[in-house]
C-alpha cells in the first residue's frame, strides 16, 4: 500500500513526499506520510486478506495558500480512487496544525489530511 500511495502522489510538490520524515534540510513544499493504523479484516474462515489503513498526510509550505493548494490537490487526486490493490481511498478529515517545533527558526505552514485506504494486504 505504501509504494502504491507514494506512486499516486508522485505529482505532489515536485515529487517531494516522504514516509515518516523529510530528509534533513529539505526545502518546502513537501509532504510527510505516516500510517496511523492498519486494521485487518477477518471472516469465519480466518483473515480475508483486506486491510483498512488510516494514513496521515502532512503538507508543509512557506505560505498558508501553498499548503491549502497542496491539500486541495491531494483531496481531488485521491478521493474515491481505486485500482490494483487499492479498493478505495476515502478522505476522513482535514485540519490546520502548527508546523513549528520549539527552537525552529524557519516558519512553515502545515495542513494535515487523514485518509482511509482499503487495500489488499501485501
């Protein structure tokens, strides 16, 4: 699922999308993805082979307009997508969050999107 989702977001921020952390010194815009949960599906004969994963996508940019545009692009590109091992991608939430950590010098803006990905287990 991670490789497929990475591929679906290849258009994003010049291809700058990373799992868990951006490379040190990366300049915005970029996106960070992290899998929050992965709930496996079962039936009476055992595992069905399907998983429902919640993925958080955090957009970072130097302006609020930049992160808002990036978020709109992600939502329009992923919402309802299905194909291959992906049975469906659904937007579950979107919120503005502070991007600054204590001691951070560069000010960035951040928008976070939660998606639900229903997929076959790899």
